[in-house]
C-alpha cells in the first residue's frame, strides 16, 4: 500500500480500445486517414474456445460470445479495435446529431496530434467521418488548436495541434500568470 509521502510513478497509457461495426473497413480507414500501422489481426475469437477464447470470456464477460480484435500502432500508443458479432455491436451516435455519452463513465474519445488540425478534420469528413466542433484555439494568441471529429464508425476523435504536455503546461503557466497579483 502506498503512503501519502510516497510518490506514485505515472503509468503510461499503452492503448485505447474502441468498438467498431466493421473491423476491415476500420483498419483501412485508420491506416489511410490517420496513418496508423496494423500490428496484428484481425483475430477471430469465440468465447471459451482455446486459450484466447477463454481469456476473452473472462475479460469481456459472459454476454460476449464471438468477435474479432485487431491492434494498430498510433505512434507508440495502440488502438485496439473490437468488432463484436455476437452480440452484434450497435453504432453509437447513429442518429443525426446524437449527443455524446458524457454523463456515463468510460472512454468517450481519443486524441491524435496533427499540426494541421483543419486539414486532418477535412480529411476525416472527406473519408466518411464528421467534424463535430469548430477548430478552436485553446487560448487566444497561444497557437494551440483543437477540434472534435467522429470516425465513420461513431467513435470520437479529438485532434490536438501539439502534444498534451505542451498544451496543458502552457495553459497552466498562463493561468498562473493571470492569477498573480499585479503591482
């Protein structure tokens, strides 16, 4: 057990898992549009059959019977794609202007970095996805940009112009400077 005086080291995020309705089309889209590389798969599984099937049955629960999994490399962080066939996956946000699931726990988006946020948002739209927000500057004059998009499979893809540490440490510095008393 960690005590309050012990510093806990950050654990790197190694991958994010998303559900898709067509794994082959998803692999193709993530490779063409975002430049991700296929590491493995897609692998078919049936819960309870073989080592991997037993692993899936234990980890995903008794309702998941059959599906496919693939792992892509997104520049050192993985994107794990799940296509559930039994039970069949439903596309989240299938209705036009469907609200995000912000009021429920769990992952609702993942973020990629592209210095040309507008250009990548346009490519996402041109390839069957959606642009869900305008391109915003985090703080006026700072030069860090962000936009929410959606892949063709209903998953939210956020685009940052710079890395998370660059953006958020700069924003913290700006906030700190604005909080300091003026002389």
